C-alpha cells in the first residue's frame, strides 16, 4: 500500500526550498527527530535519494510530490528533475510528466518507441505500459510502425 500525504506529514518534514526531508519522529536506533531522512542510491544509472517509510523504499522526489500536492504519481507518470540532478529535490526543480513523452537518447529511428530489428529486417514498434514493455508488432515501413505506436499512445490517454 502506498503512503498517504497525512501519514507522510506525520512522519517527515519536507523543505521545498532545499528539497530536504527530516524526521518528525524517532525511528528506533536509525534516526532521531530532526535528522536528515534517506540515503543515496543509484536507479537506472541516475543517483537519487531514497527514504524507507513503514518498511517500504520510496524515491524522495516522489514523496516530495505527494507532500506538496496530496497526489502520489501513478504508474504512468514520473517526477522529473528539471536539472537532471537526482539529488536536487527542491520543489522548483520537480515536474510531473509521462513515461512515453520523450524518445531515448540512443534512438536512431527518430521516432519514440520505434526501432530497426535487423534480424527480421523490419521496424519494431513498442510501448511501455505500467512499467512493462509491450511489443506492438513488426512492420515493413517506419511509417507503419510509427502509426502503430501513435495509435497505442492515443488509446492510453
């Protein structure tokens, strides 16, 4: 179960100007009231701050979003660091976006979710839904693959 804003605010204080979380309550031997919460970890090559609450690890930037808005981002949404610094959790540095809103840096087709599959000499269209990759099929032309991808995006909206 995901933490609620009420429970989060009972346990932690978030400073939107610095992006720091501090504990409002003592946690056994691991944290005292007023101490900085979380630890630095790597997620898909990006360094971020994680905070363990009620036995579950949360990304600090997602907790900041919950703290400020009352909404926990859904599976299809991500909280992006504007400056790409995963440790800068200031409120002014966070923005909500969708997972399929940008093409990957290594994309060679120029179309998000479309790649060349050399073994079959076809264009492959795919999309990520709820964190899982879904194959949309193989196509003879990049246009057909792009249309399949765009159609899948429209169905998700």
